[in-house]
C-alpha cells in the first residue's frame, strides 16, 4: 500500500512532539526514520498507527484519506507496528500472544486456536519466521520476542510494517536474521518503516531515509542520494560534536575491587565477575542489555545481596554492607531508571537534591530540617548543572527527562565520592544533555575519581572509557583497552558464545 | 401536647421483640398521658450516651431506657438534669438520684417454667438453650431454664451456647448455626433467648424439625407447630405503671416484677390466650397444669429461686 | 487569561460538589423528608443544642476521629497502607482501662502510666503488622486489616471474663478510678481529651514538615525504590513509622476510656467506625497534614448532624455513612493517587 | 473432635460458609486477573445480600431475589469502574469508599424501605430450598456436604471450572489476562483495557451478588446489618494468595469456609465464644503467613 502523511502535528499538552510532518511511504520499500531521542519518531508512527491523535494533518492511504478511532482501525486497514517497547504478555504462550486482540473465535466466543495454528504454519512457510508456538513468552530471548512481534503483524496480514528501534536490543546475529526477514517482506511488496539510531543499519538495508529533529522532518531522500555523514549532520543539526579529548593520566590506587562476585537471577546466575577499578580511570562495561549488568550493579550498590564473592571499596569489604553504609564509605550511584530509582517524582527538586546526603549536619539541626539550607543546595545544583526547572520547590515530575537526569547526575556527582557508578547515564536524554553529562564524568575522572560506566550505548562506552569490560551471558567475556577499542572488536565480544541465545532477557529491568 | 417522652433503645430495634415492646409501651404511655413521644435508636455505646444527652437537650420530661446498657449513662447525666425524669426498665442502679426510676423483671422465674416444660417433654434427655451473649443478665434465662429442667429431670443434660459475634443481639445467622449444631448434638428442645437472633433458631427448628421455647412475647406464630411455649414479659405494662407513678411525683420509683406481680408470665399461665396462641403447649394440658402448679408455688414463695444474675 | 485559568481549576470542583449535593438530595427525597427541617436539623445536630451541647458532642467525636486520622496519616505519608488502626485503637483502649484499674497509686501517675501503656500497646500491635510484612512477606494492607479481628476478640474476652464488671451485667470492665477521669470543660459535657488530640496533631505537623525522620519517611512513601537507592534505612523507617502511628491510635483509645466511657465496654471503639472514619478523613484531604484535623471535624459533624436530621425530620441517621462514602468517591478520586502504587497494584494510572 | 468432624450436620454446614466466600473470591479473581485491585468484595457481598432480600420479598421467588442481587452487584461494579477506571480514583480508596457505601446504603434503605433497624425478617421472604441429590446423599461424609444444598452452592461449584476455561480459552478471558499483565499491549492491539476491566468488574459484581444472596436467602431468609461480617475480606485474602487462579482459589475458600463453620462447633466444647470467633481470622492469617513466607523464600532466588 502507498501511504502519505500530510502536515501532521502531534501535541502533548504544551509539548509539540511532531510538527507539520509530511512524508510518503512506498510499497516494496524499506523506509528508514532516524533522529535523536525525543525527535518525535515514535510519536509520528504512533499517530500513523492510531495510538495518538494528530492535532492537525491527514493520513492518506492509496489515495483515500483515513481517520483512526483506535489502532483497531489501522490494523484492519493493513498497518502493523512493532513497538519500541515490546507489547507482549510474559505469562502467556507465544500462540496466545499472537492471536491476542485478533482472536479467531468459535462458539460462545471461545478462541479457535487450531485455526490460528494452521494460519501461522503457513506464514512460517512463506517468510521463514518461526517460533515454538507453545513456549511461554517469558522464557524467550529478546530476538525470539522480536520474532513473535513480527508474527503478530504478519498474522494480521499487514501491508505496512512499522518497526520502532527493533535492533536496539539485538545481537548482530539476531539483527541479521531480522534483516533477512525484512528483505523477504520487501520482495513481497510490503511497505516497511524502520526507526533506528544506527546509521550502519540504515546504509545496509534502507531504500529511503527520512531524518527528524525536534519534531520536524528535516530531510527525506532515497538512500542513494545521500551519505552517512549527511544523515548524521541532519540528525544533530549542523556540526557533529567533536570526539572528546582525554587527558592521559596513569590510574591511582585501587578504589573498587571485585573478586569472583556471583549474583542470583532466574535461570543462570550472574558471574563470577572479577575486576579492579582505580582512581582516575573510567572503566566501561559494555554489553547487550540483559547480560547481567543490572544484577552486577545491584550487587555493587548494595541493592541486592550477592550469592558469593568479595567486593571491597578502598580496601574495606562491603559485600555485606547496606546501601547507606556503602554510600557513606564513598560510593555514588547514577541509576538507569531516573523515574523510579533516581528521583521521587512526587517530591520537590529540593527534597530530591538533599536525599541520600551523608553530610547530615549541613541540612539538619538535631532532628529538625534546615529547609532554607536544602533549598540553597538545590539552587546550586540547578545552576552548576544547568537544569531547566521552575525552582527548588517545583515537583521533580515537571522536569523533562533530560533535566531529571541532570538533577540525578548533579546530586550524585556533587557528593564527590571516590567511586561513581553510572548506569546508562544518558539513556533517553537529548544530545545537549548527553554532551554535558559526558563532560561531567570526564571531569570527575580527571579529578581522580574512579568511575564505573555501565552502558548499552557502544559509542558512549568507547568514547569515555579507559578500559572496557564486555559482559555476555552473565560473565565478562573480554577486556579491551580504551585506545584500541573499535565497534567491531567490542561488538564481537558482546556476542561471543553467540551460538546460544543469550539467557533470559530483560530481567534486570523488571527488578 | 405539654408532655414529652423519649424512648432510647440500647440497640437497633429491628426484629427484636423485647425492644419492640418498649416501643409499644412508650406509645401506650403517650396515648394514656397525652404526651408527644420520640424514639431514639442506638447502635453503639457512644450513640446511647449521645441519645440520652439529646433527649435531655430536646427537653424530654421522661426518658425511658430499656436494658442495662444505660446504667453508667444515667449515673452521669441524671444529676446534671434534675428536671428530667429517667426510667430504666429491666435494670436498676444503687444510690441513685431521686429523678432516676427503675422497673425490673425476674425473668428467671418464667425461664424456670420453660425449663420445667422442657424437662417433661424431652425424649432424648438432652435439651439446649441459645443465649445472645455470655453475660450475667442472660443467665437469668439460661440458668433459670437449666434449673427448671433439672427440677424435673435431674439426669437430663442442658447444652448452653452463645451467639456472640459482631452483633449478638441481632444475628439470626449465627443463632441458627448454634441451634442446628445443638440439635445435631442430640438436643430436641431448644430455648432461644437472643432477641433479634430468635428468628434464626425458628428457621433451624423448621428445617431440622425440632421444638423450641422463646421469650418476651408470643412468638409461636413465627414458627407454627414448633414453639412449645414462650415467657411473657409485660414491658409495656411495667412502663405504663412506672410512668404513672412518676407523673404522680413519686421519687425513686422502683418496681420488681415477677410472676407474682404479673410482670412476667408464660403462655401456659394465660388461660384465656393459650387456646389461640398457636403454642404447642395448648396440646399438652398435663404440662400446662404442672407449670401452673410450679408458678403457684413460686408466687406464694414456697419455691424460692435465687437470681442467677448475681450467682457466681 | 489568569481568570480563565482559575476557572479551569475551580470548575471540576464545583461540578463535584453539585454531584454530591444532588445525590444527598435524592436520598432525602427518597425518604420523603421535609428538606427545610432536615437541613436545619442537620445544622442543629452538628453545631446547635442548648449551650451548644450538640457542638460539644461533635467536638468529642472529632477528638477521636481526628486522632485516628492523624495516626493513619503518618502511615500513609510513609507509603504504608496500614488500615489496622482499629486494632491498634482497641489495644490502646483495653491497655489503658486495665492499667488504670489494676495499678494502684496516685491518680495522676496512674493516668499517665495508663496513657503510656495504651500508646505502647497500640505501637506493638502496629509493629506486629510491620514485622509480618517485612519478615513474612504478608502485604501490610491485608496483614494490618486481619490483625484487627484477633485483638478485638481478645479485648472482648478480657472484659467478658477475667476483667469483667459482673454486677453491671454488661460485657465491660470495671470503672477506672473516678479521679483519673478527664475533666470536662467548665459548663460543658466535653472532656479535655480533645487537647490530647490537638497535641498529637501538632506533633504530626512538626514531624511531617520539619523533621529529618519525617522527610525520610515521606521520600520512602513517594518512592520506596528511590529511598532504597539513596540508602535510606527503609526497614527501620517502616517499623518506626508504624510504631508512631500505632502509638497515636493507642492514645486515642485512652482518650475514649478516660474521657467518655470511663471503662472499656466491648465494641465501644469498633462499632462507631472511628478508625475507618479516620482513614477517609485522611483520604478526603489527600494526606495533607494541616488539613486533616479540619476534615476530621467535618466528618464528625456529618455524623452528629445526621443524628440531628433524624430527630428533626425522621431521616435515618445511617445516611451519614452514605454521605461520607459518596464524598470520598467523588473527592478522593480527584486528589489522592499515591496509594495503590505502593502496593504496585491497580490498573496503570496516568 | 473426630466425631465432630464426622458429624453429618457439620459436613452439611460447610457449604453454607464456603459458598459466599467462594463466589466473592471468584469475582475477585476476575478483577485480579484484569489488573483491577478490587478490595471492595465485602461491600459487593453486603449489597448482594440486601438486594436478594429485597427481590425475594417483593417478587416472592428466590430466583428474582438472586437476579436482583446480581443486578445490584453489577451496579456496584459499575460504580467502582466509574470512579476507579474513568475518574482514575485510587483503587484502594475507591474500595474503602464502596465498602462504606454498601454498609451505609443497606442500613439506610433497611429503614427507608422496611422501617426496621438491625435486621429484617418476614415470612414473605422466600429463600432457596435445599436440593437433594438422590444417590449422592447416601455417601458417608461427602453425601450431606454435596447433597441438600442451595442451588447457589452448585452454581458456585460449577463456576470454578467455568472460570478456569473462560480465562484460558475465551476471547474475553484472554483479554482480561492481558489487561492484568500488560494493558499497554492490549491498547496497542486496539482493545481498550478499560473496557475489558469494566467487564471484569461487572462480572465480579454479579458473582459477589450471588454470594450475598447465599447469605441472605439461602443460609437464612432475612437480612441483618453488616451480614457479610468480614467474609469479603477473607475472599480478598484468598484472591491475593492464589493470584486469582480458580482451582487454588477453590481450595483456599474450602479451607476458610470449613474453619468458619468449625468455629461454631467447637463452642460446644467449652471454648470461650471470643476465641471461636477469632478462629477464621487466625486461620486466614496463618495460611497467609505460611504461604507468603514460603513464596518469599522461593522468590529469594530471583532478581527483584
Ligand atoms: N505521552 C507523552 N506525553 C507527553 N509528551 C510525550 C509523550 N510521548 C512523547 N512525548 C514527547 O514527545 C517528544 C517525542 O517523543 P518520541 O518518543 O516520539 O521521541 P523519539 O524520537 O521516539 O525518541 P526516542 O528515540 O527516544 O524513541 C519527546 O519530547 C517526548 O518527551
Ligand atoms: N507523560 C507525560 N505527561 C506530560 N508531559 C510529559 C510526559 N512525558 C514527557 N512530558 C513532557 O515532554 C517533554 C519531554 O519529556 P521527556 O521526558 O520525553 O523528555 P526527553 O525527550 O526524554 O528528555 P529531554 O527532552 O529533556 O531530552 C517534557 O517537557 C516533559 O515534561
Ligand atoms: Mg525521549
Ligand atoms: Mg521512540
């Protein structure tokens, strides 16, 4: 089918997420949609799929203008979407997941699973996508889940496939398998929209590429007529940030030492993991999410008791200590999930800023709070970290994600502890904020603090780290010195033992 | 009207025959002495206090209270409201101010008669009694009954159980369960003295087909063919009399009403009503005769019963 | 523009109030009550009476309801859904009565000892629920609720058998020594118990707004994950908060004993639903501490007012419960969203 | 003790206690699985009990009584939905309010309609009779338990497998489970989770209504204030314990019901009434503690 979006605008309250975008999507074509976080890619596609209502603009399909009351209409019209975050039911079987919301019903509205099975076998035939229909979804790897999502779309006989950052969590092998499938769709004359942050993929598979920035469509052209650099420039708007200059300095004494640490998790335990972290160095931990990073971090920060092994902070054994004790011993932690762990969204900026400080005297007199002192402290953070917010008394929830993140980073870094653990510190944050946060981490390193950077963004790890540990399936599968780190080498390590699909995924995140 | 009487019930009146009698009593009094009447129903201890307070506030001349729940309250309030008269029915308090009056009953005398009947009629030699709550006052019923049974069948066993629970005086569900259980345990005649709960026992009697005794008013029609006899408590009469003497300016009116004074009775003793009472006792002239005889000896004092409320 | 803004803020509330009013009106019409008398009766019953006797009754209810509300509020703000206030209240009341009856000594000392005993009892009972949650994994919501029943029956047993005032004929303890009774305000039947409630309220306000402990528990209440992440001693905070909250409930029990009934009467603290009214009083104002006493007074007035309405217009006073429930449904669903998230239950809110 | 357990009238009494809890719990299960945290079962039960008496009294047949109970329960479900789903009220707050509403409305209407307080009983209230199953009633212990019960008991028994199959294989069942686990996914699939949850609530109301009917026009033929007396809360616990899975739910309900009825029997053995009153709640707590503790131990192996 042939789709045209004309001057589409989507608003969320005061935020204009998508701003007058016009775009054409052709059958038999893979259309890549790129842009930085918050650019509006998902929103645009959600709107096309009927999940959000446009404030303005129209959808024209095969020359007919269409309006959706709900995604159901879009689905009936032959649209299918694989969302940025999987839309699946862990406790259900694969089959149930696929038929959900499109159930073939027999008598009394009971689901006719046999019929569904037959159809799916046929589909598996034609596109070579197949998953054990009776397996429980919760047990599947991310790659397999993706396959299920795609089966869902096929099952509904979609002619337009929208995939929102499908490769973000895939191993290269899984990615290749996915791309083969996409090619077969293209051959079958289906239209495909592929949202991604990875330009290599765009170059590899796309026929046409559109770039969004700040809700606007800044470019849309056949791949042939553009180049990687041009696209990149389009994304960030003008010049690319120069690769960060790192001052060479030899690391100081060991700050954090991890020895044969193992952590429990469903399926296979994480570890044993051993490594040292010295003052004045950034050690990056790379890896596809769900390979044990989350568990490792929880064990280091004290949010979870390890099964075995030793952790010492500046010579002190801490594996048995509480979070509070560890923090006062000199540990700061920038959690991945700012919404739940980084901040108390319901509390004021000031309350958030002073939380977890151990210099009690400076914000409390005996049992009583020094509210003014707390507000003053919040104000300094707001200034030093250029946080855009009404003021110390504003509720944390009113900040945008990037500013929320800046507040968390500011609170933790301002403690100036010998050890900083930063977990995906720039996740879901706009490019300006990313640049700023990276700068802060670097400054800390240069100032002689030890920083453990856990990130699923390969480029981030490579850009910042003095040494890179790669985690795969719960263990450190290799170490690379920052100097000679390349996407290829690290990528290879991220997928070693690639034969086995990497254990149960996403566990860390549900924690 | 120039007079104003208030009746404060200790609990929701509902199907509670005893409290209903208070209602009829106050209405009768209103008629007879040409007074406006109001009824304040209580649900909780706090309600009772507030209701009596309210009665005084609303300028009641006489506040009639049913049941022992009001002792503290009257002690507290009566001294502060000298121009209000307080009548406690069913209870009395010692060293009371002169604007406090009582009318009490000797329920155990009538209950004793029920026991006698039960003792005579039981075939299994097992009888039972369901009381609302294990409190001394209700022992007037349960113990009186038990003594009655023993007096004719010393070897008979009397199974005493209590309803308890959230609202013991109005929980037919639990009352029924107790009756069923007792019947299952062999009791063939069950005395029910738990006001609101009586209906539950009647239900059980109908289902399991055993016979029961009940209290306060003629409840025989509530379970035709299952109620042997009932004790009769002339609350309304007592109220009328007491209010009468209060209005005559008598201080510290005190009435203790038993079989002798006609404040307590039993259907068996009501020659004129027994026939169309619907009570089974009508078909047992021998038993009825025996009861009249026992009642006689209680009235003339030849048979002394001590008040179980103050036993133990 | 600004006017327009305020308009937008106010309008939903106006509509809400209209809804509530409409429902109450419908109920009154349903029982065919003369509206005029009903309303004046309500007003009289809540605030009127000779020498404001009814206002005093309202205030004495307020003392207990607000007390319970304060107790509950401290838990709720810490994200602890402790609905076991009833049990803690009963434990306190019983402890107070028994201490005062059994303990010899000068009245004032006895009174103080009894009040402390009540607070201790309430605290322990609340802690029990906390322990069940922290060490046995029993959700506080359910655990605290179920614990209401055993203590209720234990108290009932205590005053029905070992400590019963037998001659009184009721299921109740003996009277506490007359010298320990709380005095009445001169010329009224209102006891000074309400002063204790005021003290508790003052404490709660200071605690919630200006103490470190209150600050930490508040953070824990807003996000337990966050509190854990920044290293707050979540378990200790939980137990301490429950203890404080239970102690206040116990205090309320003592007020009821020494101020109103002067003994422990079976059911005297349960049947009037003090604890539940306290809970909804907190929910009504979305756990905002300074507003809690006001909403406590409001609900007390609704209850006594309903009684007045019954006297004046024959409207069953049970209407009070209905009114309260309706108000909570409409209002609380606008203000308090922060509860189920603690349980991690309920459908996803915005 | 043993003879007591073998006492046929004891066996026969168990279903009377199990039925209301079971029906309410099954309703709660629907909500639980649909992701609606409904702890207002107590209120739903009470409403049902009252409506049943109302219906039976005016229609003269228990069946219309039961119908009225279901209708009233559903209405409560709608109220819950209105405030929890549409107005986004906190589920716990709404539950508490609805429990109060039920307590208030029933006592209020009791006086407004029948002009009585506390309890209403009248010969015109026709209850469900016992249904005797010829052959089964002769089986020793099970006989009296399975035979001679109200039709509602058999309905409750039947609903267990029905609900099980419904959740497993019915379209709505599937969607209910989805709404409970990942509502966003349902939305993305073009099905409104709210609507699914609304249906679950209505179903819950209907089942609780029947449970209430068992209390008021099957166990007895009258209404008593606060008749549900905590059974709804016990049902809530049963739901939480079993996470709304029908068969385990059935077992728990059976256990709670048995203890409930046992508590009456042991009074005959000289145990103080207050302690027998305590038994059901202590039993519930104990089961809760044991299971939760066991779960916690088992879960300690996991992340989170
Ligand atoms: N439900 C929402 N309510 C309010 N604002 C929203 C909502 N969803 C998205 N936004 C805002 O709209 C903008 C576009 O978001 P969108 O998710 O489309 O970005 P994106 O390009 O998909 O980013 P990413 O690459 O991180 O997925 C962002 O500023 C985001 O905060
Ligand atoms: N659920 C929501 N409801 C209302 N507004 C929202 C919501 N989510 C995001 N916003 C608003 O959208 C804007 C961007 O939010 P979001 O958290 O997506 O920003 P971001 O793109 O992640 O971070 P940043 O834009 O700072 O890089 C902010 O103004 C935020 O207040
Ligand atoms: Mg974003
Ligand atoms: Mg996106």
